[in-house]
C-alpha cells in the first residue's frame, strides 16, 4: 500500500485526476470505477478541467458505479446513477452508453447483484477504482464486519452511515434508504488499482486503522493492505493520526518519477 500525504483536498483531487489522465493516455477505453459523496468531487472537477483543456481525451472512457441505493425511484436526484451522471459522465462529455451500474430498483435484487458483478468481469475488469472511506472504516457500503471475500451484494446501512448521508436528503434521515447494492470487498480488490481519497480530521481514525492497523473485517478498508497496487491519498488533517506519517512523506518524496501514482 502506498500512502501519499497532500496539503489539502484540492491537491489530492489534482493528483488523482492526473493518475486517471495518465491511465487514459495508456488505455483510452479504461474502465473507471467511481465513488459518490463529497470527497471525490475535487477529482472529478480536476479531470473535467483536463478534458476541457485538451490535456486528456476521455471520449472512450467507460464508467462504472461502486454502489447504489435500493428502492429509490428511477431518476431520483440522489440515486447514485443520477449523481454519477451529473458529476462524472456529463462533465467529461460522455454518453450514458459509457456507463454501467447495478439496478437498485430491480424486483430480484440478489440477481441484480450477481448480474453486475458478472458484467464488471465481462467488461475486462475495473482498471482504476476510486474509493472514499466512512468514519467507521467502510469502503463502498461494506460496513464493519463485512466479509473480506464478499462480492457485489445487498447490504443494510448502519445508523451512523444513514446519519452521515442525511445531508444529501435535506437532513431528513427518514428519506435515506436502509439498503444498498455495493461492490463487495473481494470485487473491489479485483480492480487493478484501487485509490482511496480521505480528507478532513473526521477521517483520521479510520485512515490510521486502515493503513497501520491489522487487516480486520471490523475496518473493511484495511483489506486494501492485501492489494498489490493500492494507493491511499490523504490530506494533512486525515493523516494527523498516522504514526508513520514522516516515513510516508519521505518515501513519496524519494519516489522515481517514472513510477507514477
């Protein structure tokens, strides 16, 4: 696991956007896994700026969802399909045909989960998967004590996660669904390059447990330690509880430029 400490969220977004741009230059039709929430927005803005300036051509890129609420009506503005279309697909100038995600309104949710997991594999696998982290250490919606071998499936949200997400539903927790479809931890670990971005002091404990703690299902993100090419990008606030922060800074400063992120 590589840990990169950046000054702030904007710097983290620019760093990861350049990593995505470099991937698209090597593989124009790369499959990019995207996350929702406020944390990855600086990435999407920086990447859209690169597309508009001509620094990278994203016209052949493919986009896939990390997770989706169960039971929201089609077209609901806070369904993750709507969010990804609004924040990623449209700003990059892509069409809906470039986008794939699980069907949270399907009558047979287990079948929809299996179909999405299979579709990712049939698409050649996810080349780069963006991740955020919850205050309890979850990635995707793999809540604490999720199986580290889990595949795409339905999960019940913890009360804390519903409280955290109420801000997207007019601060009304009653509107936040209780269930989601999420890529499992095993599915996430199948991606060629998972990149986790964490910002703010509120994520400091989760980051420290993810990076420096044992691999344990109680901190789902710690499973990234098992991946041969996982990157964790954190701002100074989110890095504030890392015991090895100085080592991570020195390692990144000495990194050969040809290695990239």
